[in-house]
C-alpha cells in the first residue's frame, strides 16, 4: 500500500524544515526536504559556472536543462540520517551557503527544472519504506501532491520568521539575513503561492507557538486526517 502523504508548505523561517523532520521522527515516517533538491541543483549550477542570473537567456536555460540529465542527486529520507549528495560530493552543508541561497530562486524558476524535480519528488515519496512520508516545500500541497491525505500550510508572521532565521545564521547581521530572506520570498512568490492556503489546506500559524507546540499542532492535524 502507498505511504500516508503529509504535505507541508510555507515560507522560509516558518520552521517548516525542523518541524517537518521532528514530526516525521515522532511518527516513524520518512522525511523529504524538496528545497534541498532545488538547492543541490543550484549548487551544481554554480559549480559549473553557469550564470544563474541569465537563465531567462535561452542558451543558459538549455545549459541547466542539460545539467538535469546527469543530475546525480541523492537525499536521505530517514529523518535521523539526513544527507544530500550530488555525484560523489556530499553537499549537505554546502547547499546552505549564502551563495546557494542567493542563486536558488533563479534556478527554481526554470519550468523544465520544476517539472523534472516534481517527478523526482513523487517517485521518492511513493517509494519510502515507512508507513508515511512528510514532504516539505513550497508547492507540495498544490502541485507535487495535491491528493495528499494531509495538507498543511505552516506560516508565521514576517517578524517571527526573520527573528528565527537570524538566530540560526550567526555569520551575517540580522538585517542582512532579513533582507535576503525577504528578497528570496519575493522571487519565489512569483512562481508558486505559498503564502495563502489553497482549498482544503489547513493553516498552522506558529507565530505564538514554540517549537514543541508547533510539532504538536501539526501532529494534531495529521491525527484528525488519518
Ligand atoms: O525550503 P528552502 O528554503 O530550503 O528552499 C530553497 C529554495 O528552493 C526556495 O527558495 C525555492 O526557490 C525553491 N523551492 C521551490 N519549490 C519547493 C521547495 C523549494 O521552488 N517545493
């Protein structure tokens, strides 16, 4: 039988990744971080010196589409053993760099990229060896798995998101982190709507919840739906 699908979308800094992973761990589910795949491809684009700012240019878009053919990417779906590799390179940490964060939206905007990665996510989610899988991203409730048993939009006020993210990133000033986050959300919003809940999607607002309370709120939703 197919694993129970829990789709979670939301903006950066909503706590999406850490909450999704913790929920998966508690329920014995697998965990799929789709943003990591977009980041891994952006890492490869930078590694190959493709100019991501010129992706609207046909030649550059073709170069990325060609890259997709040998995008030898692998991601851990065990919430306790998370890793991301591209070919022989372990890029688990490298994909979180400011350079990759700055380049990823331009790569994620290419239609052929979204199409290929969406296929990949569907196949990864269908083939986990657990009773369920938490799939987390921006377009999971709407595009990747609109048929998921559980669909959640995890939000938080902009202020709360900026505060959380700048507490995580200590190598840059709070203002720099906030500005980069805002500009990435702005760019991503042009491609997919992850700020408002689609029909049938349940909103969990974590603004006034701590980490543990957010995990519990998400698990409550899962229990009412499964
Ligand atoms: O979730 P995270 O912030 O790591 O995602 C990195 C980037 O990947 C996002 O800024 C967005 O450009 C892209 N993304 C996407 N669709 C998803 C997940 C991530 O376009 N489902």
